[in-house]
C-alpha cells in the first residue's frame, strides 16, 4: 500500500480506455460528428484523462467555468483556479445539442478522443472584470464567434511524446515514488534551465522532504527566444545526476504549459503536483509569473494571498522563494530573506543577460552556472548564432 498523499479529490481520474472498450469507442467515433481542435486542447484532454487535473473528468460546462472565474472554485465548492475549456466555433455549436457525442480530431484529422457533450455556452462579458485579481484567463470575448463545449472526455490517442522516457503519468510517478518509500514529497515545476539558483531551491526543499519531484514543463513547440526543450532536459539530467543524490530526486517532463506564470496558474501547479504525489511545492518567482509582471515580490505575494484562502482545502504545503543569487560577501547562494548585502556584492543574472552571454560565446559565471551546464548551453549557442 502506498503511503503517498491521495490525489486532489481523493481519486486519480483515468479516462483512457484500452482493449475492446477502446476498439468499440474508436469504431463508434468514426460515425460521430467531429471537431478538429488545437494542440492546447489535446494537451488538456491528456491531462484530464491521465489524472493530472484530477478531479476534473472533462472540459468545464458553464456552471463550473463561471464558478472558477468568479470564486476560484468548481461548482461543487472545491477550490480550482483555472478554466479548462474547449473552444468551438459558434457556427459548429449551432448544429450540436447536449447529449451527443463528438469525435475530437487533431489538426491532421486523426481521431484523438471523444467528448460527451453536456453543455454549450458563450463566455460572459463580465468574467474578465469579475476575476478578483484581474488576471487574464484563456477565455474569448463573447462577440468573437467562439463558444465552449463542456462534458466528459475519453482519450483514444496521445500526441507524440517529445521525451517518451520522461513523460510519465501520475499513476506511473506515484508508483515510482511509493516504491522508493517517499511520503513527504516536494515538487517543483519549471520552464527554465536549473542553475545554482534552482539548485538552491531544490536543496532547501530536500531538507524538509524525502525527495523532490522535478517537473520540466515542455510545450509542443519551442518558443524562438527560449532555450530549446531538448537542451534544457540535458541540463536537468546532468545537474541532477552530478549534484544530487540519485535516490532523492525524480525528473519528469510535463507537457501541459498552463500551470506556471501567474498566481492562478501557480495554484493550479500545486494541484497538479499533488496529483503526482507531492505533499509540498515550491512557488518561485517563475511560478508566480513575477518575471512577466516584472515585480517579483508582488507576484509571490498574490500567490501567497490566494494560497492562504485555500490552503486547508488544497492539502499541499507551499514554500515561497524569492530569487536566490550568489553573494560574494556571504560566499554562497542567498536570498533577500537570508543575506543582508546589496546588489554590489551580488552576482546578478537573469535569463536575458544569460542568453546574450551565451550567444556571444561567453560562459556564464561559475557562481551562477555549473561548468557541465555551461558547456551544454555554449554548444547549443554555437549552433544558434
Ligand atoms: Zn550576503
């Protein structure tokens, strides 16, 4: 019996039929009305069907969506910060009715899953204004010809995995963590290379946990200004292998890009990590969206306020990290919480400065980056110039 924390909602949702059930559903789907959907929708469907978004079993209908936008709760009262919706063209929606099944296709026309259509609704023009934090949500304007289709999904086909060995479902990760005897599991989600600032966060987490689950967040395609995912994943592997005890870290790759980059998203990230078996999670400036907002303290404070409202119900403990950096006077990695010195004593580095150094063929300072990581990044930069 696993001693891991139960998933959020108590049960890990799985909606990926196999065997005869799968064949039957696929055969029936060939005769259903169909809908080509975007990659982000397919990513959400996989997250729902593999339990990453437990307890969600499908795309949100109007009641859940409204409740999530207005009070950060599902209609049943459970805290949930982020609308998980399936946008459909209004013209298509007019020909559908609740109770139908719909075959969901990828952009190449391949059958990916089946939606049990329960609800079709228009976005409410008041929703954006109603979001208490003013945070932009992935909801269209009501006059844009977009509606939303809600209902349970069943997954028939996954998108090709970019990192098959590392892309693991919650059920697989939970089995691994339980097999290692972990109970107190800390989690972190990141879209960035782990430099010494990231190591500082991992080590701090490890002091209070049996192990750390590192989830590298990887989108379907690399952003032109980002370090490509394949380079990033090599960096994760080398840092974790060289500088951490192997039995205390576990690396996976997460294909859903939502749970990072704003206060509501950070809360979703905490739920996702709990579904993977985490009892605690790090909230960094990155997770809080402080990088985008340009104000580290504000982003973290907003997550903290949200967290305080919901922490008892979320059942996962969050640790908040201001940006760690190297202080020459202290001779070690510090944060504003742990060192009295100022900018003159500190090695200030950020992603933009790092990128410029790399593209100029210059290794980042060793106080910031491990030599193994620097050489992987410089090799990439030589090709990218
Ligand atoms: Zn200092």
